[in-house]
C-alpha cells in the first residue's frame, strides 16, 4: 500500500497517486472546505468499521434500508494535539435485529477494523453506540 500527496498553493495538500483527488486542508492555505488530516482519520475509522459491519449484517441477511455513520472526536489543546477520544455512531434504518447489530459492531471494533484498532492501541478512547429506526442502543 502506498499513497502520496503534494503541496498546492490554492488547495493545501492534494493526493497525486493516480486515484481520485483527495484535497486536504493544511496550516498554510487553511481552506475550510477541505477536511483536515484528523478529520480524515475519523472518516477512515468510520469507513473501515462501517465496511465490516455492513458485510457482517449482510451475511446475517439483515434488511438495511439506509445506513449512516457519524464519528465525533476532539483534539487536545496543547501539543501534540492528538485525539482525546473518538465516538462512533452507527445509524440504521430497516429490519435490523439489535443483537445482530451489536455483534457485528463488536466484531469490527475488537477484531477487524484495523484503523480503529490502531487508534485504540495508541491509547485513545474509542466508544461506540448505534441507532435502529430512531431507537438508541449501547454495545455491551
């Protein structure tokens, strides 16, 4: 696996590895329309665990009508400004069994999601919960 970025005076950083462009906000250009590196880390966690969870629930034959993942985090005020925590919220609409969803999420967060596990192994608290058709559930 290899990726690359270059500096652009109008954008900040932009990927240049032959795939679709990823534009990243930086401290020099500071374009607020682009995500920061830490926001991209949160998005990577959400995408990684969401992929696991949806594949597992698909194998369980759950009828998911829509899905969304919200990831919240906060950086320390002092340097190094690493994440204090990350909170992942899985949101399902459809005929999804809460026990199956909890099992899929727990498997992802303890065994399969390399991004979330990397963040957790760095000592950052990663918590998570889910909602099915407007009702909130905790993962035990």
